[in-house]
C-alpha cells in the first residue's frame, strides 16, 4: 500500500475532513471547553445583574410545540 492510499482510505469522507478546523480542534481540548463554559457563566452573571427583568422573562417564557390541533407546552 502506498502512502497516498493510507489517507485516501482512512475511513473519513472529504466532508468530514473539511470540518476539521482550528476552532473544532481547540474545543475538543479541556482548556477550550473550560474557556467556553467560563465565558458563558460570566455572560449569564453579567446579564442577570444588569437587567433582572429581562433575565426573568427568559425563564418565564412558555415553550410550546404545536402541529395542527395537538401539541405540547411547558412553562416554569
């Protein structure tokens, strides 16, 4: 088997290989995931402390999925 054959028959499609970006590589690491989680926590804390009314509205929003006359609904 030649060197080119190993990459050609690696089991990954061209589409899957094109998804490999520096961002996806970074997010797969523990540091990358922790950074995203920490940023989300900081944004949530800032948002909750700047305008409590808008933060509460998100949690009080009713979620419903309807198809025709039937559906489901959830509110807190």
